[in-house]
């Protein structure tokens, strides 16, 4: 049986930390204060989401002017857009073709852009509703290998909606409640390498797992999943916005590592919201409370 240790290594800069992991499978990150490298005229609002593409670029989503920023691996701004198209930023994902998808909780829409910012697809009517062509503050997006799109919808509607890549509704499931296939703020969604949908049922403090047709598989309770990200090794990470921590889970959904506490220092968090990994295993975190993006470099 593996011995569980509690480690906390602290340096002024950079801040190196790891906690609650067996010695042979612990992951250590280094939090630095040099990401992103934005000029003084770029003022971040509440930072909602982050995503990476196949070219090593990072997209930053925030609630301020030029809400969608694209930076290079070093954090230097490459391009930005979204003032005219986006109301209130929330979720952000990049698909296998490097198209950029966002959820807009202010205008109740889901938008798809090409990598340069050209609008390719808009879902939703612009008003809150329960119809097949409507959302009520949609939160996040996930993709199947065949191109199908899953949208967690969201703050107002307790459901998941499944679309073709062209935006045609295939099916939806879910209602408000605490039972399996019931939700209370479905807030984050991602598909793993096994084809399972991991749905962050935030206010029920659990992740529910489904197959691609919406069949309930199991649940992982014990945390408030604001954001979910999967690294290149298939490991599941959760941004627990209530605990102000990042969690690494095992294959049964049990917490293996925890990082952070509430605060403004490097490696601390104030409402970590959504996350993404790059190909090197570095973790990027959007913080609503601290209005910043942190990069945790894998050591």
C-alpha cells in the first residue's frame, strides 16, 4: 500500500508546491508571476476561462475590453477580439481543428470562431429560454471525436444539449435535482479518452459521468467542480472554486493531490474557475476573484 505524504515546499519566487500525494506519483508544479506578458493597455476583468490549441497558443477569456485574447507560449499577445460579439464571457474550449468555442452567459449564446476570430457559427437566439434553439446562461462545451458538441446549459436550464458539429440538435437530457442525471448548475463538461462525459454538477458538489448518448454511468462526489481539465496522461483535474484549490483525481474520482488556498500570492487562488493544459503538461488557471491567469509549470 502506498504511503500518503503531505508535502508543502515554499519559495518566494518561483513558488513550488505539491501536496497530499504518494511519493512515486506526485506531480509538482511551479507557479511564476511572469504570465501572461500583456502591455499596460490590456486590462483584465474577471478571468473566466482558458484554452490551448495545437500550435502552442493560449486563449484567455475575461470580462473586460477585448474579452478573447490569444497569447504565445511566453504569454505575449498575438491577437484579440470579441467586443462586438460577446456579452458576458464564461466557458472557452478549442476543438480538434483549432476552432475556438465560447459560452456567453450574458447573451445566452454559444459561438464558434476560427483561430483568427472569424465567426463561424452562433447557437442560441440571444434570449433566455428552454426551447431546442435556446439556452439560459450556458456554461461550457465538450467535443466528441466525431465532432459532436456537448453544451452544459447551465445556470438557468439544468441540462446537457448535444449537437452535431454543424449545430443541429441531436438530443438533450437532465432536469434540476439531486438524483442521477439531475443537476444543480451544470457548470463544466469535458470528454475523456474513454468517450465518457464528465459533467461538473457544481452546486451538488459532484461530477456525474455519462456515455455519449447521455446514459448515466457513475458519480464522483466530494468537491465543487467549477472547472475540469484532463492532462496528456488522462488524469482529471478539478478547479474547486469553493475550496479555492486545484485537485487531481484518480480513476475512481478520489482526490490524490491538492494545491492552493485562498489568497493573492503565487500558487494561491480566489475562485479558480476554469483550466487548461498545454502539450508540455503545464496548467493554466483562470481566476475570477483575483482577475488573473496563473501558469503552473510542470516540474
